[in-house]
C-alpha cells in the first residue's frame, strides 16, 4: 500500500466539530480531495466553501474515498458511524483504510478492526490530544493502534494534523494510550483550579503568579494554555466537559476490568459530574473552576 498523496488519495471526513473542522481543513490546504459528512450539515459549511464535497451519510462518504477519518462524540456515535447500515464499513471497498480519531472504548476499536478485516478493510484507532488550539495549529499528539502498514499509508495525513505521532500497538492500543492521557489531565486540572483558587484567596494577582509557576516544576500544558482562559472567565470549549466525563468513565471502566484502583481519577470524575449538574456540560474542561469555587462560596465569575 502506497502512502496517501494529494491529488491521488481521496479522503473522507466525518465529524466537523470543535476539532474535526480544523483537522479536515489541514488536509484540504494540502491539496487532498475531501468528501465530508456531519450530523448537522451547516457545521460543514466552511469546509464546503473551501472545496470539500458533501455526502449525506457515512456510507456515501466511504464510497467516494480511499481513506476515511472519523471524529465524533461518543462510542455510540462511533458504532453508528462505523458499523450502522449507512455506516462507513457498509460503503468501503477492500483495501480502504478507516481511521477513528474519536476518544472511544478500546474494546470497540478492537471490534471495528476485526469487522473491517472481514471485508478486507484496515481499521486504525488514532485518538488525539491538544484541544482546539492543537487542532488549529496542527500540533496534536496522535496515539495510534492498528496494522503498521496501514498506519504508514495514513501517516502523511496525520503529519498534517499533529506533531507527535506514535503507534502504540495493535487495535485498541491508541485508545488505551488516550486513557492514560485523560487520567493525567483529570487530576492535573483539579490541581490547576485549586492552585488558582488559593492564589485568589491569598490576594495574589493571578496573572503574575501564573507567570512564576507556569515556567517552573509545576508547569503543565493545562496551566499554560487553560490557566489564562480560566482567569479571564473564558470557558468556551477547547474540549467539552460532557466529552471529558465520557472519557473518564471509559478509563474507570477499563481500570475496573483490570482490577486497578484509580481513586484520583474517580474523584475528578465526581467533581466534573457536579460541574455538569450545575449546567456547564457544554463548557470547556477548565470550567471545573466554577464547581470548585462554589465549594468555598466563591463567585468566581464576579470576583
């Protein structure tokens, strides 16, 4: 199988949300012919204006493509998009490659790979980390599970979207690596929010203290990229709370299956569930600050 090449390899893209639209846009900019589909047609409008073609459902996308990428919301969406009667596999031909970039269940990735293999199609799981900024700036970390030869086919496309592209192993391995990523982020975000709450109550200037701690041993991507948004009360999503709760649930289910205790992750999920109960499920993950502030009777937005 030859590596994907602009003006030769036809691309299908399903899912044009916060991250997917930017990721697909990089492929268009590189000269790939792209056919797109999305549950809400108007969300694909900017990509259509840039030259992408529209298809009414995933099966139709696959019929027009050699490589199909999907990035949707939940495992149930992945199942429908990939395995449904109008799904990707129903429209694929032998030799096609399908790449699911949704954060989803490792077991589902294994199932999709097996069912794809039955019809001569290669399936790769390739979830990403880096949020809306990483997607826009093509600086994502891409964690891959799947056949090495198939990964080599799509690598030129992945290199247009990300900076760190690592194959972790066979089907499902990319999703397991993403669960490691989400476990790190979950407890880390609790620390970011609690630290800035402490700084506020101590009377420190938040931007000044951020300048000191972000460059030291306490520094992190979340602190540097989401800390300033948090301070400015900008809780627009780089990654949705609803989706993060889904991810933590997958990680906890996998941990339970492995007889593994992860109390820090379980606590973080409970705090995020409280945040969603307060009506912030469609905000960014850094909106956790609002739930934690309320525990100390702090009105963070009007501080």
